[in-house]
């Protein structure tokens, strides 16, 4: 590339590091890298970037206009551990030195403690330490007033010699890590208007699962903002699988609460019965949705229905595996993660459940629960509810 004054402009490339995929055998690794590449292409395509890709050993390189924007998008793709915008030059110490001096002159202002980290993929020529020293002393000479500090630098610059060329960069944007989205099959997440279940959904996506959602709409039994907030959760989650559709089934569960009231089911059992109904519905829909597990935001001891005794009774409502990624999280930890991933809402609105009794059972028994479910004719009720479900779809942060 040639700049305005006829001088060559250094080529910029976005370098992607992926972590855990290294642990896989070669065929599995290449399969996963293929999915990761597809997801990266899709994310960039959804944002209107057209790019060129290279995937030499252990890295992915992306060439395109606006590399900083590309790096920002890719740093949200699951499976990506880190992203750097690099200057790409020949795999030669002098070319690396010149590019490093140029980059340092832009970002490194004296007095400043700096370090250069060298890295070589091949074993010929200078070793990594010598390369770092060679480039570091050139920067030291070119910019007066700097000092070298290898232990606690204020500014770090990296020079790498790889089989595919030389790279110079000074920032590493962390990615979410995990496994490429869609590499682990599908789960059905019970998504509420709360803080926990969107975080559970995100964590499953991070482990490579495609996630479909089910929201149980309690109608007049639910706070006025519950359904719209659950849809807002879906919208925000869809930003994490750009270019792909994300679905939510909405089931009208007002009849379930009505019937509990009509038949005078002991109010203390309501929460456990409600969660069992949700799992039954999810279990049935897993077949339709081709999902292999149910996902919830449940957590030990957070509310009365989440004692270990109740969780056991609740789990018994389905034979489909129930995944609870937040089971041991403190609420604060969940909130921190919700803020980080963008699902936390500062002004949540009316999300109260009108069916919650004053004294919910903390240890409901199987016998009591089954007796109530027989009275409720739970299977017929479920057929009724599932016959009338609706679908909401989100893509790229928009409800479509
Ligand atoms: P969250 O746990 O998501 O913050 P919450 O606190 O309102 O929501 P809990 O009583 O803690 O609800 O429910 C435990 C789990 O049950 C939720 O994490 C979610 O997976 C599921 N769940 C609760 N309410 C609904 C709902 N209306 N529709 C679908 N799933 C729900
Ligand atoms: Mg909760």
C-alpha cells in the first residue's frame, strides 16, 4: 500500500487468538475453527464489513477497512480469547524495528516506563529476548526521555516473528473465550424478565450452545412489564450471535394460575408447582425445538423455590437434563456479569409476580405436589397452553 506522499503505509491486520480449541485433537480443532470462522464472518457481515481472512497455525488474521472497528466486533465472538490490531511487515528484525518505532512514536509519550516483548515462532536468528532488546533499544534511542521497565511497564509493545510474517502491536482486547457458538448443539432456556436467566443464556452461548428461549407469560398474574422485559432480554442477547436469528416461544400461562386459585391449591405450593409446570412445558418443547437440555437461571437458596429440597422436586417434573449454570453464583457475581454483557437493566419496571404466596414452602414433598397436579389435570392444562404458543424472533439487537 502507498500513502499520500508516496511513502509505503504499513499494512494493518486484525489478529485473533483462540484458546481452548488448542486442547482438541486435530480433526476436532479444524472443525471448531471452521465454525469460529463462520461466526466471525457472519458477525462482520452483519455489521457491513467485507474482509479477507487467513488462518495459519494458531491464529486468524483479518484484513479489511477500519481494523479498529473490526477488532471491536470480533472481540465479542465466543471462542475468541484476544484480539490485536497489528502492523504487518516482513519477518525481519529491521522491518519490525522500523514499524515498532513508528507505532511507539504515536502512542508512547515520555517520561514513560516501557517494555518490548519479543516472540518468535521459528528457532532461527535472534531469540525472543534478543529481538525484544533489539527493538526496545531502537525505541529508546528514537524517543528521548523514556525508561525501560520489564516488570511493571506503563506501555507494552509486542513484536512477533511468525511463519506468515512479522507483527507489531501494542494492545490486546480480551475476547469472551469459551467455544464457538453453535458447536455444542442446542438448549432451551427458560427466560424471564429477571437478571439471572439472561446471564444463564449467555453462559451457555459462551460454551458453544445455540440457545432458544421459552417465556411463560402469566398474563394478569405477572407484573405489567414482565413480558416486554423478557423480550428486551432476548433482544439484548441476540447481539451476542450477530447474523443469526434468536427465538423465544411465549406461552400464555394465565390459565395455570387461574386454575390454582379456582381449585384452592395450597398457596404455599404455588412456586414449586409453577417451576414444575415451566419445566414440563420446556421438556415437551425441547423435542419440537431440537434442543437437548433445558437451561434456567436457578441458584441455590436465592428464593424459597430454590432450596436443594425444592430443586430436587422441581427437577423431577422432566426427564430432559436441566442445566443451571448460575447454581453457585452470588447475586452480586451475576449482576456484575449481567452489566458486563449488557443485559442488566437499571430501571426494571413492574416485574412482580402476583401469584407468590406470603409463605412459600421451602421443602415441598413429592406427594403433596403430585396430589395438587392431579387436581389441576396438569397434562391437559399443558396441552392447552402449548397449543397456543407464539414466537418472537430477534436478530442483531432488533425484534424482527
Ligand atoms: P431470574 O432468575 O431470571 O432473575 P426471576 O428471579 O424472576 O428471574 P426466579 O423465581 O428466580 O425468577 O426463577 C428461576 C428461574 O426460572 C429463572 O432464572 C428462569 O430460568 C425461570 N423463570 C422464572 N420465571 C419465568 C418465566 N416467566 N418464564 C420463563 N422462565 C422463567
Ligand atoms: Mg432468580
